[in-house]
C-alpha cells in the first residue's frame, strides 16, 4: 500500500498540532485532538506516543491506582477500541 505525499504531509501537520496542544493547552484539548486523529488517520500510533509524552512531562502516580503511566494506558486502550469501532462507522474514510 503506497501512501501519497499529501497524506504524509497532512499527518505531519496533524502530529505537530497534537504536540503543540499537548504542551501548550490543557490535556483534555490534546486528548480530544488525539481522539479525532484516531478516526481521521489509519493506524494512528501517534496516540500511544502522545500518552508516553504526557506521562513523561506531567505524569504523577495517582494515590488510589498507583499507575505511573495512566495516560499511556488510556491512549493504548483508545487505540485498541477504535480499531473495531472504525469498521462499524458508516461514513468512516481514512485519509
């Protein structure tokens, strides 16, 4: 499967926006943008990298759960849940 240069450019721009939103805006903005990316791009692995980055920069273990990688686990779960969900959406079309 060949990927067009336009698609690569769109993905790079989206990843840059995701990185800026994770560093400059509240975390819910970055998570909302990452959720959009899950359905906009095919195999959006960048969401797991975003979770790793957020955990590295802002991550503090919660006293109740004792999970140091909470955002990484959340991003991985979103990625895995989006795989079968994309096939069930009527108007899904990856860029």
